[in-house]
């Protein structure tokens, strides 16, 4: 371990203790005498994403977060929803124990979750990720959602995709139920 101040190659450990998920070491430089702290942690095994063009890229949670955040922009979702979603997906990816995951699998995982959360966010994400070629494909996807919605009867966790009238009805229903 090189000294953080003078770069000298030799330091001694003056204190060492276990912290949450690793070891904290207090070190002192054998040349300049400066003290500094290092943390040692277990590094989770590398996870790589295989892109559509077969390129291999290290999994980057920030990228995942950015994509989800964009899709959820200005949607009335509870605080922390986006972070939780990204956390869940990351945890599941590591849990699978595979070193390489096709980007399509990750995209599907995001879509599946967004679909049960918020249709607008879902459509936004899908339009980027699935790269809807034209408005017809987009319309087909929305039709499927709307039809599914009518058949499945309003799932309570879902934010309505329908006009205000419908929103009012839902709100009235909810108020009614509470009484
Ligand atoms: Zn030093």
C-alpha cells in the first residue's frame, strides 16, 4: 500500500478493526509518518452485459438508474421507487450468479416491473428500449395495455392511463370504499 501523502511504498498497520462488511485499517507511512485509513471489502464477482451488437460491457447500475429515471420522470410515483427498482434488479442479477447477462434480459426485467407500476413509464421505457419503429407498433402496444386493463379490472396499484373522467370515477370509488 503506497502512502497517500508522499507515495512511499511501505506503510505499517497501526490499527485494524472489522466494520460492517469489511476491515478498516489505520496505516502509517514509514517514510513521512502520515496516517491514513483504508477499507478492505469483498468485491462482488464482475457482471457483464452483452449488448445487442455482441459488445461486452461491465454492468453499470448508474446507467440502469438513468434509464429508469428518464422513463419515470414526472410520474406520480412514491419517492424511492426508482432506486428500489434498480436495487431489486441489481440484486436479482447478482443472485442469478451468471457472469454475463444479455442486455435484453435486463430490459425485460425493467419493463416487467414498470408495467405493474406505471403504464406511462412502461411505454416510455419500451419505446426507447424496444426501439418502436413507428407509431403503429407503439399504438399496438398501448392497445394491448388498455385492453388488458379493461379485462383485468383496474388493478388498484396501477395509475390510470385513461382520461380524467375515468380518474374521477376511480377516485370516487376509492373514497366510497373507505367509508
Ligand atoms: Zn508518506
